[in-house]
């Protein structure tokens, strides 16, 4: 019965981060993963989808090249070559991660683990014992709707990633991050796309102004969106799918992508039997990511909150430091940046305008939007959008929301502003390089500080 300071069940972003940081802090670590280290994010989620999104950007650049004085043409998608590019990116990162785990002396155990007590995880016939703590980091799975079976022409993101062709038409069920990103990719590749979203707007967790801007941009690109309407059923045959919506409207396409979110992968692994408190399949923790069972922690998508790889990664680091006695600062959920990598991108951190008004009161919130039309680099990139700031009246900026090409690269400064509770005056004096889209960030703060230059505020 091998014994380690730290036994981690799940080798995705949260699990491997906990393993690497724990080892760095002198803890002996066993990392148990049924598939490959890196988990869904590296192999089936974040990285491969963003590779496809970059390929989609290249396709759009080819189609729109004449506007920039360049003669090029878009002749179609070589799917095997596209997959080879995607797999090459994933493979290089996977090899590097394997090397890191090995170099840190972490015991990597490939197999399906089960929690058998507050201190033990069983893999096959072997039991791994934790002398300090067990960390649950088993990730998530692609959800469906009750009665909606996956198979044939009805896909989740996993099957969509592995398609051997570009569909001529597709219906995307779900207008959240995953649905919007796949819709964006397929449209760039030439697919006729319709998004169906039960809630009133696309990316409904974002600020309403961002949702409206994305909806306008998608319609301009030819992506249709039916919001505020519920899915009723689907039939399929050799020729395609027929989707029925509430009210009787039907839609036809080559396939249906089910992108209604991800569920916690936390059942059937002994958690409940050991006494770990759960709610609707999620593992409940306190702010220090401790479950109700002493010595058992949980991180990542199985913990209620944002299901983001970088959230799980940071939680993994936090837990390792907590177990090592470093007493790290608790992670503030609202301070975690969020990015939707569609065209255009949506990036945000902190409170939306509606959330801020709910927290501080209707009359105690100020907002400002700086349009990217006044930004030189955005004009060069031919992108539209804005930077929106939300502040407590006479107080710090509590939310940053952006729409436009590549704005995901700007959210890092937004995270610093929100987490350090900066005032507009604190940021307006900083120098932002010219010409960059980052200048738009600076201009927004100049305006909110009462000294707008490239705007009519």
C-alpha cells in the first residue's frame, strides 16, 4: 500500500497543477488519471478548439484578403491537414507536460481511481494512501438534455472535434461559450449555422451589452440565432436532422451539436459513500476548497462555480499551498477572467452592470463604453467592438467587459484592475503602447477618470 503526502484523483488542469505545486513544496505526490495527464482541456477542449478557431481566423483572412490589398483565395478545408495541425499542437504540449510531471518526481498512475476512505484511493488492486490530503479533481463531461441521446448526427463537442468533414449546415443547441465557439469555427469554414438558445440572449452569463454586440456581429457573419426558444426534439436519418422547437417550428441541417454545458464528473467514484457532501452532482467545498470530510479537498469543474480550466489550475495551486501550510489567499470567483474565443471574442472579468447594480444599488454604479472604432490597431485589424468599464460610484472599477478581435489578450490587465480594486485615476496615468488594442483599455479609463481624449464623452 504505497503512501504519499498527497494523492490526487484526476490529472486535468486542477489535478496536475496541484501535483506540480505540491512537489515543488516538498510533498510526495501520486497523480491518478484514467486517460492522459492534461485532461479534457488539453486533449478534448480548450487547446484543440482554439487551434480550430485559429485555423478559422486564417480561413477568414484568406476570404477577406482583397480588402487588404492581398491576392489570396479560400479553396476549402483540408480536414486531415487541419487535424494534423491540431494534434501537433496538443502533442507538443502533452509531451512537455509529461516531462514536467516526470522531472518533479510525481508518481503518475494511469487508471480509474475510486475514493475508498478519507485517506485512500483505489486503482485496480492497488490502494494509494494519503498521509496529508486527498484532492478530488475529476473534471466534467459534456451534458445533454433529458431524453436527448447522443449518436449518429447528434453530437457533443467531443464528436464535433473529431469530424472528418466540414458540415454544410449545422444546428447548435446552446448559445453559451462552447456553442458560440463551434458556430464561429464552422461559419468560417463555410457551414450554414443556426444557434438555438433557450435563454433570451447569446453568452447569457456575460454583460448584456456584450451579448447584443456578439449577436449583431454573428448576424452580420450570417450566423442565425434563435434565442428565448426551447428545444423540443430531434429526429435523424441518412440525410440529416430535423429539430423541433417549442411552438412547432422545425429546422433542418446536416447535424445537431448539443452544447448545453458541462456536468460534474463526480458520481460513481466513491465520493458519496465516503461521506463527501454533494449537490446535484457537484462536490461542495468551503472557500478554502475543503470538503466536509477532513483531509479531502476538491478543485475544478466538480466544484460549483465557473467551469474554466484556468480556475481549476489556480485552485490546484491554492490547495497544494494550503496543504503545505502556506495559508494562501482565497480565490475570489468574480476576479477570474472569462474569454469566449469566437469571432469576435468576448472577454470579461468582475461584475456585469446588472450584478453591480444588484450589489451596490441602481444609482451607485457608473459605466463607460469605449468604442474600438477610435482605436488605431482595431482599425488595422478591421474589427469592431468596445471596452466597457463598470465601477462603483466614486469607487473602484468592479467589472471589465470587452468585445472585438483578440480582446482575450487584454483581459489580463482587466484582471489586475478588478482584483486590486483600482480606481480609474490609478489606471488612466499608465502608459499604453501605441498602436495597440491595449490603448483602448487606457482610453476607457481616461474617459471614466473624467479626461476623455479619443472619444466624445
